C-alpha cells in the first residue's frame, strides 16, 4: 500500500548528545517517521520523541562507535508525534550521530 502523502527528507548531520529538534512543529499536525538511517561516530543511544509529550515509544537502541541502525520505509510509519509537537531525537553517550530520516505531516 502506498502512502497518500509526499515524504520529506530531514538530514541528521552531527546530531549532538542531548535533546535535538529534528523536524519543527507544524500547528495541528502530527509528524510520522517513515524511514530512518543513523550512524554513530562514537558509542551512543538514540530515541525519538514528541517535543513536549516525551514518553519513550521507540526504545533506546545502543549503537557502538561507527555502528548504525536502519528503519526501512514503513507505509504505516515507525513513530508519530503528538499533534502540534516537533520531532526530537535524544542522543546519549559520548558522540554525535549522523544520517537521514523521511517523514510526512498528517
């Protein structure tokens, strides 16, 4: 099944340790992550969350230095923010992560 929305790419260039806004909030809209590629330059943990409603729904995968993870395209999406909230990536560990994600706004 194809998704009726056009996806947008968001680069993840040296996302720092801590909470980082990856996609800004869109008034009244939800952000659905369709795919994700992340590579850690040093040991790190990564999770996605809504900006205000920060409950952890993606787990917190641990990545080794120069390790990564791929969430391939999922027509149902991997993660959806609360309406009107930005998409944040929380990075823990000792180094930044890089990659890209695709998303749609609903």
